[in-house]
């Protein structure tokens, strides 16, 4: 699978990239410290009502180049192999996002953020995120609705797609 994915990635990039890019591995706050007022940050955190590792462990596996044993209905890797950060832990997520907003505002970075309206697996909701953002930014919000893939719904145990509502925050530093 990895060889097919890698060769497909090279083929797609060859057709779409107009100039050579680069990749950087960093935590969000360290990365934000390198931005400035000429930049726009687009934040699209992977949160929903269920923990994001359920949906992103395949990408994490491809990025690492190796796969742990997977088990269960969701084909999860073992807990110690699942991605986690202060942004994903309910006890730390509010402070982590507050710190990120603080750095982005201090660096004068215009920011766009998408977030589900309902309470998510990290304990935050669109309303909470908006309240945090208003401490640092002038905020315009837009509500959008769509359909969320349940990744495995078969209409017997659960629907394949369910309604989803997200807020898009367009944030200008104060």
C-alpha cells in the first residue's frame, strides 16, 4: 500500500505543484512564532464528537512509514500509538488553544479557523473557541452545515453520513 500511495503522491504533486515546497514538523505554537503579519494561518483542527485518531491514524501510519497491529471495529492502533497533544486532551485543550491564539495575535497573523459547533472530543465547542478568539481578535463568524462521514456507517448500525454544523471564524488581530 505504501508504495502505491507514495508513487501516486509523486504523480499528483508533479501535476499540481507550481514551485517546490517544503515540509516542516513542529508543534502549532512553535510554528506560529515564526509567522508574521504577512501570513494567514488556516486552522482546521481534526475534532468532532469522537476522538480524531479514529479518522487520522491511517495518515499517521503513512507519515511514520510503519504500522502497529490494529484491532477492533475502528481498526485502531494500540492507545500508545495513537496521536495526541495538549490540543486533544480535554483537561488541556482550552489553555493550548488560548496560547496559540495569543501567539498568532501577538505576531499579527490573520487567522481563519473551522470548528464544529457541538462539543467535541477535546471538550471544546464552536462557541467556546469563538469566546477564546475574541480575547485576541476581531472575529467574524459564519455557520455552515454539511454532512460528516462516519467512516464505516452502513445504515444498519449507524448512518454513513450525519448532519454536521461548523463555525468558520475569520479573525483579524486587534
